[in-house]
C-alpha cells in the first residue's frame, strides 16, 4: 500500500512538473520585473487633499516581516504656518492590513511648519493582509492641523481644522525610500566694480591769435608781416622776435588769411573702483517645474530630477555645488541641468555679478589692398645775372720848378659790381587714391523657444507659440507602436521613439499603452538646415550620432527621443547647452532638446538608455547662423484625456500683465486646477465646458501649471488649461 502511494506521488510530480516549473518561472519573472523598475515608477499616480494643501506624492511600502508604511508628502500653501498635532494623519484602506475598512493613524514632521514648507507624514499599516508589490491601492485620508500666524508654534490658534483627501499609489518594495533634498542659494555680500569714464571736448580756435596775437599780420619782426600774409590756418604765429610761422615748411608764409578751425580734441579718462554692499533677494530654484525658495527642504524618491537656477535681479548664475560630493549632477556649470538623487543631500545654486557683456559679430571679409598712385613734378629755374664793370682812371701831372723839385701823383680807381639773382621754384603734387572692397556675410540670428509635456493617458500634446516659423519635435513612449504627429526624420525600433520636423506649433504622441514624454522647439528666422540622423534598430543601451559643421559659426539643434527605457543621460559636444530634459511618469520615456553654437569641425552626441530601449537622434545644422533663446512662455496646455486620475503639469515664464485662466472639463471633467507663482490661483469646482475661470493681475515670473482630471460625464471635448 505504501509502495502504491509513493508511486502515485512520483507519477503526480512527473506529470505536473512542467506546470510547477512554469509557475516558478512566472514568479521569478514578476520579481525580476519589479526589481528592474526605477524608483520613480512607484510615485503616486493620484493624490489630492485641497488646492492650498497640494499633495506632492504618496507611497505605500511593502514589508514582508514588519508592518507596511504609508507616507504622505504635501505642501503648506495656506499663506500662514501650520502646527501638526500628535496623530494628525488618519488613513483608511479597504482589505489592507485587515479585512474590510481599517483606519491607521500617523504623525507628521515638522511639528511646526512655516508657510511654503513641505510636510511628511508616516503611518504604520499593521496586519496580515498585504497587497503585492506593483499592485494599485487606493485610500482616503484625513488631516488635522492648527493655523499659525507667526514664526513659531506659540502663534498657533487653538482651533483645529480638518481636511480630507484621497490617494492611489503603486505598492513599492521596501528598498524604495524618500530622501530629503535641501535647496540653497548663495549670493555675494559685496562686490567691487571698476567704472571707466571717458570724456572728449572739442572747441574752436583762431589760429592767427593762438600765439598771443590779435590781428592779421601781427607777427612782429617776421617775414609774414613783411609780405602781408598770415600763418597757414593749421599753425600759429611765431612768438617774440622770431620770424615766420611755427612748424610750417621752411618758415614760409601762406596767403590764407585769418581762419577759425577746430582745435585738437581734449580727452580725459578716469577709472574708479567701487566696493558695493548689495542686499538682494536670494533667488530661487525650480525643481521638477516647481519653484522653491532658498532653505526649502523637500522629499522625493531616488531618481533623475530637473533643476533650474533663477538668480535675483542684477546677478547671474555662476555654478552649482552639492553636498555630499557623491550627489551626481549633470553639469555644475549649466543653469538648467539635472541631479540623480540617491541620498539625503543639499543642492546650492551660486549666483555672482554679471560679467560685462561682449557681443561678437562673425563676418567673412575679402579686402583688396589699397592702390596708391603718386605723381611728383619738380621744376627748378635758376637765373644768374652777373654784371662786372671796371673803371680805371689814371691822371699824371708834372710840374718843374727852379728848385728842381719833382712831384709825381698817380691815382687809380677801380669799381667792380657783381649782381647775382637766383630764383628757384619747386612744385610738388602728390595724388593718392585708395580703394577698399569688403564683402561681408552677416550671421543669421535664430530665436528659439522650447517646451515639454508628459502624459499617463493615451495622448500627449505639447505646444509653443504659433508665431514661430518652423518646429522640431521628439519624444518616446513606454510601450511600442506609438504614433507621432510630426514628420519623423529618425524613428527607433518598434516606434518607441522619434525625432522630426513639423509645420504645426503642436506636437502629439498617441498610443494605446501610456506613458508618454515629448518635447518641441519653435524656431524663428531659421534658414534651411542640413540633417544628420540615426536611430536604434533593436533595444540598445546607448546610441551616438556624428555630424559635421562646415561654416563658422553655425547653429545646431539636437533632438533626442527615448522610449521603452528613458535616456538616463545625454553626452553633449562642446558648444551645446541642454534646454529640455523631460521624463514620463514612470521614467520609461524621454523628450530632449539641446541647442549649440559651434565653429567648423566634427562633433558627436551620445544618448544613454537607463537599461536598454529605443533611441532616435536628429542633428539639424543651420549654416552661418547663431541661435539664441527666449524664456519658455506660458501658453496653451491641451490634455486629451479619457480616464480619471490624469495629472498634467509644466512650468513657464509669464512676462507680466493680466492673466486669463480658462479651463474645460471634457469627457472626464477636472477636479483640481493650480496656477502657482508670484501670485497663485486654484479651483476644485468641476466645470464641464470650457470657459473663463478668472482674470488675475500677475507680475512677471515663473509659473507652474497643473490640471488634474476627475471622473464624470460631459461632451465638451478634452480637458484644457489655458493661460493667455
């Protein structure tokens, strides 16, 4: 009997071993897939408390041997501080921890939070029922707090306020943690400037009186007075008993009369060094599209994050510094860059004095050497007249007397006159003609503006102003088979990613399997371009594109799209600056734009995938051009959504003035709209059809736009948030 049982067991194992093997392999694959997901995959896909207490993210962390942990991160935008009492958080789940509905309490830090602070609350979820890693779990939450009108807890009121909210999150493995990131800015307390002042004064002078004389022919004792002429207008009379005119050729006089002309200009240059003590605002940092003042501490899971430094007026960006030094940063010298957060860290933006602006205009010139012709004619006539007359007269008289005296007198007179006249006339004429021919090619300045968008629905749209004349687009999808609205110049394997051009100011990616990320850049005054392109034909960890610039300088736009796995980094050649680096919600897709001003030569750009996916790269070379940028503009944000829980956001620059905020719910409605910046607006009132929500007077600055879709009916079209 025992032998038969053993035989039956053996037959069972033999028969069903293949099934057990398949099940085991499936479990292993699930575990490997969960382990390979980036930390940002587990960010909350939906979280809402109220507009003035915006929820940043939630986490539900699995633990096989201890209670699970629920983490809520939100921000105080009430305009006043808040105090979080003990057990301020209550979170309620269904069939999590225990069967049916179960509530769990938690505490928040900091206990006292100044306005604008981020607050983190944690709750232990005990019980035997634990959802699997990667599954989606929803909950309701309740938060209690006191208002504080001062800078300390002693200013808090006794009244307790209570708000409710909801969240839905993907269960994360125990390895996922939130890290604290403190954002700092540093400005100089003093700086020294040197001011150079140059002044030039021009007067008129009567050169006839420059030597101290007051009228024509007043060079006393000189030849000029003798002949009735004045000194030449560009020289002054000789002083004292000297003859002629000072500095004139051979002291010759000229019959020019008394002339009034310009005196030599007098130039005075002075340089003053001034040490100025400055008191300026500290500036701020934009982290993932949200503005944070200096000293703010925020919390986030490990991953890649975009940062942008905004200096105060009068100062410029200098560099980034990090602590600890192991915090990875894309480039410490780029104002717009990214960091890889994997530990508690401090990021500091250093601002300094703005260097003197120098503008370089590139030209190509062809110069014909000056041609000079000189003719000199000299005529000399010399007349010598010599007259010599000699007269000799001799007279002899003889007288004889008896005294026998003899007297003889002889007189000889000779007169010689010699007259010599020499006249020399010299005339010299010099004619010089110089011809210079210069042909100049002026650089074409291209103005550009970029934007980016992400979506967790089946479609993503991104736009810039329709005022631009040409557009380039790129992006990627977390799954294959994506459709692109632009003309694709480079498309990766399985349509994971694309880069191309468009005649429209809106670029769209469509897919049946979200998530999505895309980027667009609008170009104004751009000439034709030379295209270099490449794309992966199978999953790859990196991709490089080499291109040639033949004219100095040239503008180059680099477009990089990544899908299936994000681009963890892009290695840029010299002369290039990253403008857009946008990731999808699950960090499986990337839209990227870089702008370059480069001289002639060969260059290479390389994109690196975070694992192994699809990559598309396009290099658009505009010869004889230079590219400059305009601040990202606040423009229409269109979100075509069909399901609730979609959250879209972005940041932009508003030039100042009246801001019109319009919104519409569409087929799924909306339940939250935020506009945050120097002034803020928010609403949670569902509006089914598009309409003007409000007008606000908004100063210039950076603004953050966000729309969160709700669940509901309606037939007005897609959800939209518009600022104009």
